[in-house]
């Protein structure tokens, strides 16, 4: 079998090219090896595959990406809603019955912002679900808005702002999520300062909790075996690192293995 690739040897099975009496075939080089090529002694340049720049192919790739972006459905198409049947025409899915009342009575975020000056930049908005679930103030302060002008009533788009959740403000601007939900409300300007006020609730943190029954029995049995007086109930310290508690439990299991309970 022979080959004409450079730097590859040919195996000849003829009688004249066998080595010795054993009859092992020897390799006959067809062309100079790679390190002896015209590119120099190293031959690294011969292994490099140069990328050919194809301007027409690159332009066609960009055009395909642009067309794919244009063919993507807008938010106004994806989240369009038929208020009579409570279904979305784009997907054909029907909203859950629990959301029908909010859909009829509440508004989307951009349905409210399109009625405000500068699309509500600098205003405070909150959600009905936050008002029901949390006593602490939860709201967004809008800093940037991108409106979908292709929407029929300009009630779709993207918005960014500072989030204050349960009285804890954030320092980074984030994109507002769930703008298509029907539970947004604008805080009136004359009520903003009153809306921000709240009294922080002091939460009682639990540091010690009892051991599981089996592990507690093993600890008490070990102390009784060693002759120690049991004056306090063994408790787990929750302020210790989690991995330390895991190692402590594993060490206790190995230590108490075989102890009568």
C-alpha cells in the first residue's frame, strides 16, 4: 500500500526491501518530512491553516441574522390578549381563571407609563401583589424606558430602574420584569414620601436548634458511657458554617458507631 502525502512513509513488502531474515517491512520515505520542508526546519508554518476572508459570505451571514431578528415576534404580538375569550392569539393559550379579575380591572406597566410625562421617568410604580403580600414598601423608581412604537397603543416595551423590595433599596439599575402583567400601579407624587416610610420590624433569629432524635440519643449515650454529667440539652449552633456542621455530624457518626442506644 502506498501513499503520496508529504512526510508519510510507504511500507513496501517486496523481497528487496525486507530487513534481515525476520522479514519485517521497512518504511521508505516518499517525500521529505515536515520539518525539512521549504518553510524551514521547524515546519510549523506548514501546519497552519490560514482562514480565507470571504466578504460575500460574511455579508450574507449578517443579512441572515438581521432577517432572523426582524422575523422575531414583538412583545406586542406575543402578549396580545383577547379580553373576551381571555386567550393570547399568538400562542392560543388561555389565561388562568384566577387572573381574569386583575386583567379586567388592573393595567400593564406601559399602559400606565404612556399616559405620563416622559413615559414616567423618575416616577414610582408598584404592584398589587406586592401590596397584598408585604407590609414593607416595594416599588420601582423608573430611570430608563424603551417604548415599542409599533404597538397599537404603545403599551409595550422595556423599562429599567432602581428596585426597593421590602424596604431594602438596591444601588444598581435593573431591567423591570413582568411588565406585561396586569397588576401595576403608579404611586401618586403627593404620596411618594408617605409610601416610603415604614418601621423596620425586628426579626428574631434562632441560633440554637435541637439535634435529630437519633443523633441526640447517640450523643447522650456517648456522654453517659464516658461518665460525663448531662446538664444541658445538646443543641446545634446555626451560626457556625454549614460545612463545619456537616463534618461535625460525620465525625460524631464515626465516633459513636457501635454505641448502644
